[in-house]
């Protein structure tokens, strides 16, 4: 018998040290993140930041639409003239009232609709798609249809009111009635959109919370108020902020309801957007229109800041319990 010595395993060769990238590659690694986001910031600067700054610049001058090259320095004169105009305060008040009349019912209805769509039922995919159809409809087409529905003499709304013994309502000339008509168009267009946002938020809430609440004997109403609403708080804050911005910029619906940039005979439903359009393209005062645009911008910033501050204080109060 011949004995052979066991073979010793070959020692692994030491791995080659990693090659250091060259100067060009190191430079690209540092610059590439900025290159990827550069298109967005370039477009934002061209179509967002520059118009904003230029509008602030124009608001300090007297500029007429017929002669935009002739600019006369006014300083804050456009703003003081604006605050001394009674129609500005009327449009500001109308913007607030129409915003409340459209935002509050819209979000409440969207929340209830999303709660129903969250249940397992037949055809829920079709229903979830159908609620988005008003949002996909053109604002011009929707407003013209509602203008016919709210007609004083032959409108379907007044016909239905007459069946229950209510006199016809002048929806276009009455102050409250015209604002309700404009708000109805806004509610119809945006309720389904917000409902889908709420539905997405509801589907992100863990089912374990609902199961634990059911084991504790909580009814569906209690589950909605103590599980669903707390879980939707960031989503609700988002929809409130977006709806507030949209209400401040409301333009198409009041313009097309009667086809008047003055918002009715007595400016009863003229919003800030319509007032700005009237000053700039109706009276040709581009400087004053630019001042109105900046007032709207600052108003949006203040309203969004107030909403965020209220939400933050509420969160701190609940965290301290």
C-alpha cells in the first residue's frame, strides 16, 4: 500500500485593489444628481419664478395693455388704489364666501363617498372610475350646462322647485343664489377627485386597527371617527390646502356662468380672478392686474400657513396627551 500525503489547497490569490475612478468620472458622480434635476428647475425658473418676479416688478408701474413698453413708476400706488376700490373688497368677500360654499360640502361629500367606495361591493371598479368623470369634463362644458339648469325662466332647477310650491329663483342676479350656483359647479367637478384621494388614504390604513376596534365592540360609526379620520389627517390637510388654493384662484366657473367679467350686474359673484381679468383685459390696466395677482399670491401663502399652523398645533396637542 502506498500512502500519499494530502494535497494542500492552493492559496487564493489576493484580490486586485479596486481601480479608483478617474478625475472625469469622480466629477460626473458629483455633478450627475444636479444634472438630473436641472430640467425641472430650468422649467420652473422660466415659467414659474421669472413670471412671479416680473409680475411683482410690473405691479410697481403704471402699464397699459395698448402700450406695454411705456412704464411709469408708481411705487405702491397700484396697491393703494386697489385697497381703495370697493369692488376689490367685494370680490375678496365673494371669493371667501364661494370658497366656503364650495370647499366644505365638497370635502364632506368626498369623504362620505370614499367611505362607501372603500367597501367591497359589486362594480366598485366602475364606480371608482365614474366618480372621476366630472373632473375630466371641460370646465366650459360643465358650466354652460349648469347655466342652463339654473336658468330663471326655463331652468330645470326652478322647474323642480315649482313642483314643491317654491317660487322661481333668479340664480344669476341674486347675490346668495348666484354664489350657490357657482359653488354647485365647483362641487360637482371636484368631489370625485377628492373622493379618490381619500379612498387611497383609507386603503393605506392597516386592517388590524379595524379588527381591534371591532373586537372592542366599536360600531362602524365609531370605527370611522376613531380609526379612519385620525388615519386620514394628513390627507385631509392636503385636500384642504389644495381646495383653498383652488377657491382663491377661481375663474372659469364664475366667468362662464353668465359670460360677464364683472361677475353679474352688481358684481355679486365676481371673484379675485375675475376682478384681475377685468382690470387687466377689460380696463387695460396691467399694472393694477399685476398688483391683484400678487395680493392673491400673498393671500394663498397666508391661508396655507394658517392651515399648516392649525394642523401642527393639533398634532402637538394630541402627542402631548
